[in-house]
């Protein structure tokens, strides 16, 4: 049974028994005894067992929407839906669906990396356009760390790309519209506002855990299958890529899978930067600690008479941690100024740092407190 105080990621099952579009949901801390922390659920394709996730830097706060009315959803839908696609990913292991947004007229499409999970490593990806035309797609590049991926389709005739809205022009309370295919229902439109800006959301990925910073929070209804679709402003410009939602666990700590009015989108500026690099290079060179870790909770640490932190379970030969002298079995008690770090702390530091940055690490080995500096290297090429 999941800890009811811990955000969790659940697997959503479609009516046909296949994995449904997965939506990662996040939850605020409760102030009353009956309130539970909502779970982080992905909005794309759920594959495998339930994964523990969470929301970093998220507290209960009241956000007052600025006056400004709402978008003309009819006009936004008419202008924006031709740029939205439904994505079907499948392999012998299963299948699922999500959404995508057209980047270029010649066939480049952005979506969430987790939407493609059922097709990895050698399955098929198909894209359905607004008019029902179905096209085969190839994966141009994937970046699990920001949960973004780029697809390419070949088509006679140009596609209609979305324009980008600069992230620094967004305001809390600004009306927005979500476009996508929740539960496989293509060409769906929901409206809301920008509820908050700059959220840091912890999500599971195909390669572990990541923290996406600067996310746009919205109350526009986002549900499983919306992942990879567009959050747009009243001019139909891309504000962000819908990625995660919050759900509220029941008394047993099991989260729901529907919208509770708290959704998160990767901001447009991040989408532009990451997709540009994926198109140019097929990958993004994020820095890496070059180590695997496991969180040692305060309760577990007390049993062993050691401080809480993260245990190094392995290092990559020649990687950042290895060069800095860290070894399997070391207990990291302070990382980049953060006492009692967790695996989420490690992910957050990695995703917000650049290659070449130095990270101060304090650790315990053989009962002795020690200190080292880790110089972050780029992730090795796959």
C-alpha cells in the first residue's frame, strides 16, 4: 500500500485492457486530517508497475486569478486544433495513446517522452491528424529528463505549426486553452487559466526520476491522453506542453486518474530549447552524476545509527562521481548544500545544473564523515 502522504504515479488502464495514456499527478500538503497529498500522474501512456513520484517545492497556497475573462474557445479551437495530433504507440508489450503538437510545416511534432514508452525500443508510432489521416512516425530524438520527444512524419502537403508564446509574457490568471486527446478522444478542447508559474515537479521517467522546473500550472482540465498536447493562449500560441496532473489519493493512498483542476505543462521556452537540440543532435547533453542511488529514510537511518541521506549503489567508471572518489556504499548526507538529500534532490540538482558545474558532497564511509567536489560531466552518448 502506498504511503498516503507520498505522491504516487499510477497506471491507468483503458477500456480495452491496454495501457491507457498516462498522466502524472502531483499533490499539495494537507492542512486537515482527512486531506491526503494528491498523487503525481503522467498524462500519457502508463506501462509497468506503479511508481513513486512527487512534487518538489509545492505548497498549499491561494492563487487569485487576475481579471481578464476567458479565451474565445471557438476561435482558439478553430485555429489551434489543426496543429494537434493524436499519437498511438505500440509494440508486442502493449499500446497506448497521447497527444502531440506540430512544430514545423514539414512534419516535425513534439510530444511527451513518456507517451512513446509502449513503442520502445522497436515498436511503432502512428500519428492521427485532425481530419483523421493516419501517418507513420519516426522518433527524431528523446529527452527523458525534460519528458519531451520529437517525431517526424512524411506527408503530401504542409502541416500547420503552432507559434510559440514567450514564457516571460505569461501572467498568473491569464486565460488558456488545452488541446489534445484525453482518453483517446481526439480534438478535445478545455479552457481555464494559468493558476501559477515556476512550479518544480518531480516525475518518473523511463530512466529513473527527473525534476522539471519552471512548469506552468493550470486549472484547464487535463486527463490521461492529454500528455504531449498543447496549452495555448488566446492567440493560439503555445504556452506549454501538457505533461502532468494532480490527483487525490483515497484513504488507502491510491490516487485517482482524473483531473482535479491542477495540471502542469512544460513551459514553451523549455520546449523550444529542448526540441531545437533534439532536432539538431537527436539528444540533449544534460550533466550527469554518473551514479545510481537509493534514499535512506530517517526511520531506516535511525535503525542503523547513521544520518538520513542517499546511498550510492553504483558508479559509472570514469563518470563524475567516480572521478570525485565516491564509491558504492557511501552515504551522502549533504549534496549541494541540501542536508538529508533524497533521490529527488539528486535529480533536481542534475536537471538544474550545467556540465562543468561543481557540486559539494559530504558523505559517510566506514563511519567517517568525508567531503568531495563532484564536477558534473555530460551524459555519455547512448
